[in-house]
C-alpha cells in the first residue's frame, strides 16, 4: 500500500511526535509502544494526494504479523481515477511494509485475534491555513 503524508490512527490513537517512533526499536510490550512503533513506520511511507484517506481493519497474530488480508472499512479518494488507484496501492504497500510489528510474547498473546484499525492519508489543506 502507498501512503502520502499519512495520518494514522491505531484504535484510539494518541498523537505522539514522529521522532518517538522507530521501526528498529525493541519489541513493544504495551499497546502504547505498539502504536508508536506502527505510527512511526506509517509516517515514513507517505502517500498522496492530499484529501484522500483510507481506513483498514485488520487482526494481528501473536508474532505481530497480520492475520489474513486487511479490509478497507472507509475511504474518501481525491483526484482522477488513476490517482485514486495509485493512492490505494500506496496505502496497501505502506501497511505491508510496516508489518509484522515487533512485539513481546506477552503483548503478542494479548493482541492475537483482536481487531485494529489504521487510517492512512493526508487531510486537505483548509483555506487560510
């Protein structure tokens, strides 16, 4: 999936500074650490155009990999047909590139089979901003 200037929301995400996220980090042992790891990776894979967003629902396995194929639960796409298709492909590639997530065995047991959501995209700039 391809992403351009992504905004990602993992469940009820808390906005954290991008510098706090690292794909090379130690395995996450809490949901907050998992969120930081995932959002840091998603932000490193920008997609476009501005104004397009897609929300994926997915489940994780104990090892942090995605169980099955993520489902699109919401989307709003801007631009011509080719730009829309490209955005969705970029978003899927970004999600693929950021999984599996690094998790401790304890967190893996807690998240296995649970549904998560991520919103990927960039808001359209508002007038006067």
